[in-house]
C-alpha cells in the first residue's frame, strides 16, 4: 500500500527547524527507535528536541530484526515515513521445523502470517520484518527532514529536578577525552532500557542470542528451525532484507552464548552440528553478532515529576515490543506537548501510565503463555495470533480521559453517573480490562483504535472535468499533533450548530470533518464551519463509526485512538475539558 499524504502535507505546512539553543523548550530523549519516534512526534508539535546517545560507533550496525505489526505501520503512516519502511521490509516467511531424527527433512510447516486481503478499515493486515539498523536509519532520516540529528557520544550521568526544570549532568566523549556539561531542561524522557540509570535513580520498581551470517544453500522464502524441546539446542535461520544474509538465532539450556559469540570457528562448528552437518549449508561471513537476553520486567509507573520513561525502557518482549514502544511514544507525545505548552493540565500525563501499563502487562502475560506452547501445536494458536499479534485491538477503554456518551445514556440509575467533570465518578462494578481487545465484539468504543475508511469524496472539490473528484481516506486526516472530530450528518442532530461550536476551539489543535452518506449533499453555508466536508460514497466510514443514529460525533486523538463518541456539544465539551487546561474556548 502506498501511504496517503497527511493533512499537514496537503496544507503545505512547513515546520521550523529544531535548535539546541532553545534550552527552555528542549526535551532530552534516549535515541533508541522509540525515543526517535517520540522526538519526531514532538517535532510535529514545533517543539525542538535534543536527542543524545551514549554509543559512539557507527549508527547502523545492529541487524537484530524488528517485527513491524499492522498497528505499528498505521502509526508510521500518521508520522509520514511508512513508504520508506515498506520499500525495505520483508514478509514474515513460513516456518519450517526439521525432524530431530533427520535434520534435512521438514517435519512441520507453519504460516506465521497467513495472507489476508486488506479491508477498508485496516489497510495493513500482515506483520513485516526489518532490521533495527534499517528502521533506525529510516526514522533518523525523517528526523533530519525536520532539522534534527542524534547527538552521539553523549551520556546522561545524573539529574535532579525542581517543579519547573530538570537539571542534568552530561558526559560528552571526543575520542579519549570526556567533557562534562551541565544544562537544564523542561523535561527528560528516558528510552534507554529497563536497567538504565534513569530508572534506577528514580527508584522505579519492576515486577513480574543472535548473529547475522552470509549463507548458501538455504531457501530465503522460509524460516528454518531445528530443535525445540529441552535439552535440545534451538537454532533458527531467517532471511533478512540484505540479500544473501540470514539471521541466525541460537538458544538452549546447554548453549554458552558468550563463548560462541566470541569465537567464529566454534560458532560455525556448532551451527553445522545443530543443522545436521548438511553439506548443502555453507556459513560464510558474519556481519553482526550479539548476546541477547529477553526481558519481561514491567515498571509500576512511568512518570516522576518532569522525568518520564517509555518504550524499550519499560519492556523488552519480542515480537510485540517495538509496536508497543511506538504506541508508547505516540501516546505520550501529544500529551507532553499540550502540557509543555500549558494548553493541557499536568494531570493529563497521568493518563500515560494509566493507559499503557495494562497493555504492557497483558502483552507480557500473553507472550509467556504462548511461548509455552510446543512448536507442534503452533497451528492451534493462529486465531490467537490473529487477534493479538497485529495489535489492532489494543485499546484503553478504561481510561479516565476517554468518554463514550452511550455508556452514560444506558445506565439505569443516572444519579450514580456524575456528568460534571468536577465530581468523581463512581463505578457500579469493577470493569475487567481487555487491553488487547481479545473479547471485543467489533463495536467501536471510546478508547479503541480509530479505523481507516477510504473513498471519501471532497464535496468542496470544484473540478468539473475527468477523471474524478478528489478522494480522501481517514488516515490522511489523522495527524500526530491535533484532534480530528468526525461529524456524521445523518447521526447528529443540529450538526450545523455543532460545527459552529467546534469552530471556537483553537485552530491547529482541533480539525473538523463533516461526513454525509452517498447522495446526501449538505448546504455549503452550513458546512462552511467544517475544515473538511466529505461524501462517504462507499459507506466505509459509516460502516465502522456509526452504530446508532443518535451518536454521530467521533473525536480521534493525535495518537489515532478514539477519544470520545458523543451526540452533541455537551459531550464534546466534557471530553475536551479533560484535555485542555481551560474550560473556556477561544
């Protein structure tokens, strides 16, 4: 799929370059993939960032693969670099498990990502694979386009914070020389691993091997596996995007990973024996090697004052970790931007932990449950993978800042529902969290991922000639630095007055799109208060967003999550009161 241009691109917006000189506005961010995604999202908010990385080596030498799940690709679409990812990424190959008695014969074959046709609501339905090096290069190229680069050889030594600032001490390496720098920043975000000093210094508590070879004689279309049951050693070979090279993963109770990683000849002999001493397999040059330890620890909180942690600093469980980290970054970026600009209340940042902790906890639990299933039974978990591994069902329905007015209206005793934001809500019963949406019936609810919908006809397109009117899809409208309010004409009473009400919110923070069914044209004067006016020619938007003819207003957050489903201005004001610091609108 070719990514649509974004709303910002359509409007020709040009963001200013970031500068390290504006110290009062800068963020300090660890430079892993999730940290770079956060930096890019903040740059969309016109917030300059300074990104530091302690590593001084060449930035693109790590070839450990990243699993790019469908939800991750959707967020990359919103951030504007998905096409660069799609050009390089490869499909997940079919897994072939070889017999222990004859390691040249395939015993079981499992398609880990069966072909599924994209739908209007979900343009990406397959996981892809891309090395961390290639992904990091793509993201950093996007950063460069925003005027930002990663500052290598700089390490965060220590920090203290006040209610207004974070004072940091940095060590900058220049060859054998180390220079120390003391600076002050408004915020510090750590994305540098669960054991990083930033987590230790905050006192955050936790609960709860790979090589790249050039090879001949291996079919790159398959994922080859030898050994699964202890005490057997486990070896897997899988092609990467670099032609002729394969990712070789080794684990087992009797594997001395550190010794193998440091001895090339020993490693080759080990692999030859593990794969059955096959004459047709030839192990060539080693491009990259490391010892990898999966981590299942979960932080109990992500925020302390003006210091936050995110992404790989909170969980390191493959293959879910990258997509989870990208969602962390997108969830945090818009909230941090609003608080930083004094548009949103500081309490908005509390929803970051509230919304993301249950997701990561369930991710860890599901990963370990499924990893206990023998390879021979993997076919039986295809449905589990379909429902969870794409992360399209990940939600935050329990969040205190999302609002679904249908829930209020269906309560039997409305006196127990305090509609005034100043009062505390009393839950009649504790809600069971289903963070991955495994039991969701398909009805869109506030807190869910916002679906796509193509075939929207721009009713303001005045072209009278062929080939056709300009068409949009919703993923073109959604963006990382503003809310998008969808107003469905047939399901919204007095929609014209709703548009006038929405027009009083600050431009650049809230965009509105009026959507009508096929043939239901609206008066131009009434639609003039909307930023966009569309005819849903094929009904795709109505199919996924409108389940009731009374609740026709859907507010989509900057992270692509449905923030609210309401029926009028009162519900709109209730939602935005929790997002913006002031109740009064401009």
